[in-house]
């Protein structure tokens, strides 16, 4: 009976350890990377990630890929992310400060390479109940995203395999802006 107990205890320990490595540690690592990036570049500022940071944030992308980011804070008001993306496949992913994906958009969904995503704080339940419903405003230039958290990271990524092309992609992507709206 004692062997069965230790066998079950070993299986449970292995299962919990595996769960921690699969679910908790990658999210914790992403959270630390995002915090480091946002303090290095500043809030509401667009920047291109250097090679080491890029490979830590998106390890499965090719080494010549271009990744731009904007650490945003919507506590005091909306933040507009004006994107100028090169031709080809690209992805915009908006993460919370904890690493949760809040919004994702790719080149096929967008249908354009120049657009604006306006990030704002989502109203609380009390605020929703107090206000009258209004017609939703439709913009021809972009999307409006309401976030349940005030801080996060908008990441623009374009997989590039050619080193010569990555410089021109980075130059065009640097025309993107992250600003208070």
C-alpha cells in the first residue's frame, strides 16, 4: 500500500510540475519581457525590437523578422496606434501587461497596410449600467479596441527570411506611431 501511495504522489508531482512549465512559466516570462521593453523605450512610444529581444518575445519567427512594439497606458485616455506596414504578411497582437492576448489582426483581415487602432479602457459594469447605449461609431481608417486593463503591449510582427529586406521593412515600419488621442 505504501508503494501505491508513493507512486500516486510521484505522478501527481510530475503532473503539477509539467502544468507549471507549460502554463505558468511561459506567461511569466512574457510578462517580464514586456515589462522590460516598456520601461526601456517608454510608454506610448513605437519602437523596433533589437534581435535578442525579438527572439525572446517571438522565438518561432525567422531570425531576420521585424518586430515593432508600443507599450501603451490607457489610464488617462485613449491611445492611437497608427500603423504603416510593408506589403506581405504581418500580424498585430495586443497583449495585456500580464501577457493575455486582448486583440489580434493580420494583413488578410485588415485589407490595408495603413490603419489606426484606438485603444481605450473598457467601461466597468457600473459605468455601462449608468450610461445610455449609443450608436457605435464606424471609422474608415481603423478599429477601436476597449481593454479591460490599462497597460499592455501592441506588437507588430512581420516574418522576413531575407536580411536585406528586413532593413527596408524596419524603415517602413518605423513610420508607425503610438500616441495619445
